[in-house]
């Protein structure tokens, strides 16, 4: 896929309203409506704790994966919250994200942060 049609959604907020009323709504619609061909969704920081506790968001993450959205999470952050295994069980690729995020930022992909 061409990087110019690639979106990286960096979700850091621990606020459930931000997740449910904006981040998740935009991400799934961007994929289903073809606004972006390639979407990566990164769970980083307080969002990892929220995701481990919120069943509704967990179901939406499973929908992302079924829709071919590549879901990744920062292992260092998830480890700090003690939720790495919980996230991996959802099908999320839990890994150290500093270098991958840097690569995304240096690429032609668009990066949006919440």
C-alpha cells in the first residue's frame, strides 16, 4: 500500500468519552468507507489501562482486527499498567513501539494522535 494512503492512529487518552465518541468512531468508519487503505491503530499509555477494563472498547478492537486494521500496543506502557497479557489476548500486537512510531513519523503516512 502506498504510504500516502496510510493512516496511523495513536491513541493515548484514558478518557472513555474520547475513545467512544471520536477515536473509535472515526477509525472504523475510515476503514469501512475507504477513506484510508491502510490503517494502523496504536494503543499507548493510559489508553492501554482503559482498554483492559472496558468491555465495549474490547469488542470494538476485535471489530478493528476483523476489518483489517493493524492494532499494536506499546509493551513498555502496557507492562507499567500490568495489562500486556490482557491486550495480547484481544489479538493486539504488543511490542516496544518507540522505533516503529519513529518509522511511521518519518514515512509518508499520516499520524493522528488522541
